[in-house]
């Protein structure tokens, strides 16, 4: 049995194989409505399986983590540090995207009128809804009037808000609250076990999701915009290796150790273009990586709304790409205004479906780009979305370590052992 298990393919390799098969299916079944429907439904079922376990894990882990903190002043300090860190990183990401777009001019070589437009009506509807809410609506929406309604709707921020106060309440009543802590710990353990079962079908879900994206779009849609896609991916990679690498170095660890530990989650996030697909495993892994459960349970779910580094890079490059394609020359002042607008808009619309595209809809009008310009990049949005989702996941994992170390709630010995198990076995010993 041990001999057989030693030759078992890791989840990351299984997902990569699923991705390759999905590409083949996408090419074979191009515009085949029957195959597209089948793959769409299989992919949706996989995402639904993930969404089924996300909120129970967030509620149980976050409540227990906050209860173990037990100090509202400490929680306030952690919350403030987290928001400031998120804002700094997303601002750097937007600025980097704008610098690259100004240097490489991806839109200059494009004849915008020769491109084929795609339907963006679903994004337009979302943008109109978001416009009515704005930043104040978003802030008001954080406070739930009915926690069960928020759970049913999958609204992450109201659930986080309630779980924080529930955890503080448990801590305040002392020993009487221990039964709730034990119960929620058991819920978390059960949900992590269910997560491991769900991950066994991840390669099938990845295959279906990639297959349906290519079958609907076709490889040909990538060719005219290949330079734009390539620039976006190179910039995202540079952000991880250079910017995040420097941040990791400042806080005394290697970004490559972090990437080694979460490599399977990066591949899964990339393949599915869904951050939620990896949230349960990210919470589990970053706890094992050495950061205290309270920090991990608070930072990661919050980061899914406020720390979207990959999305920030894409939005800034795409905005300047469209401006260049329409031969709109932006002054330094206009570009600084664009940076500020992107910072504000991305926070006001975080968490809505197709958020990155919706942010662009709300932003490009400020620099004189016609909304119709977005129809020309809508077709390849899924391809870029895969990359920006992977960057978002890396950014949130980095944030947990940074905040954990800044609060002196990071176990160096535990981290070294966990990293060593990956270097020795490819997977942690506990997973065998």
C-alpha cells in the first residue's frame, strides 16, 4: 500500500492534467452547444460544492479565532493593520500596471475597429446595481440585519462582521462559552474533512470549466489580443516575484517557500478562476504554515473582498490599453486621477459578480473611453481572470503571514517543519 501511495499523483498534477484535457475538449467542442451545456453544468456543480463548505468554515474558524483573541483592542489593531496593508498593496499593484502599460503601449498596435465585440449586458446590469449602492451602500451592507439571510445569500462581509462579534461575545462570557468553542472546533474539523473529499473531484471541475471557456470563445479570440494578455501575465508574475518577494523578505521569510506550500491552490485558483475554490484549503494551510488561527480566519476572508492585487493590475492595464487603442493621450494628472478612481471603485464594488469587469465599466468613462470598448476585451476576460485570481490568492496568503508576524503570532518552528515536509515529500507528512 505504501509503495502504491508513493507513486500517487499529487492534486496539483491531477489538476494540471484536467486543465490540459479541458483545453483539448474546448478545441474539439468549439461552439458545440450540447458539450458546452454539459461542461458548464459539471463546472457549476464543482463550484457549488466549494461554496457549500466555504461559509461553515469561515464562521467556525473565525468565531473560534476571535474568541481565542478575546481582546477587542487587539482585534481593532489587527483590523486596522490589515486594511492599511491591503490598501498599500492594491495601490502598488494599480501603479505597477499603469507603469507597464505606459512603457509597453499594448493598445497602440491594435486596430480597435477590427476586433470582434462580445456581449457585456450582464456586466452592465451589475454595474447599474452597484452604482446605486456606492461606497456608503457597501459599508452599510457589511452590517447584517439577518445573519441567516446573509448566510443563505453567501454574503461574505456580513458573515465576517457577525462572526467577529459572536467570537468576542463568547470570549466575554468565559467558561460558559467553552461548549460553543468546542462545538465550532468540531464543525471546522468536519468541514476540512469534507473539503478533502471535494478536492478529489477538482480535476473534473477544472476540466469542465476550462473546456467550456474555450468552447465558447475559441482559440482564435486570443490571437488579436495576445500581446495584451501576455503583458498582463508578465506584470502579474513580476508583482508576485518582485513586489511580494520584497515584502516577504522584509518580514523574514521567502516568497518561494510560500509558493511551494500553496502551489496546488494556485493551480486550482488559476484553473477555475474562482478564489472561493481554494478558500477552505487556504485557511487550513496558512494555519499549518505558522500563523495563528485567529489572524488567518480574519485576514483571508477579508482579503477576498479588499485585497485583490491581480484584479488591480488587470484593471489599470486594461484601462490604459483601451485609452491607447482609441488614441486617447492621458496626462500625468489624468492618470493619477484614474489611479485614485480605481482605488475607490474597486473597494466599493468588491464582492459583486465579475467585479474586475464591473470596476472597468465604472472607471473608463472618467478617461473618455467609450463603454463599447469593453466589448472587445470581454471575450478574453476569462483567460486573464485565471491569472488575476491566482495572484489574488497568493496576495492573501502573504497577508496572513505579514499580519501574523507583525502581531508576533507566527510560530517559526511550526512553519519550518511544515515547509520542510513539502521540500522532502512534495506534500506535508500529515496529508499522507
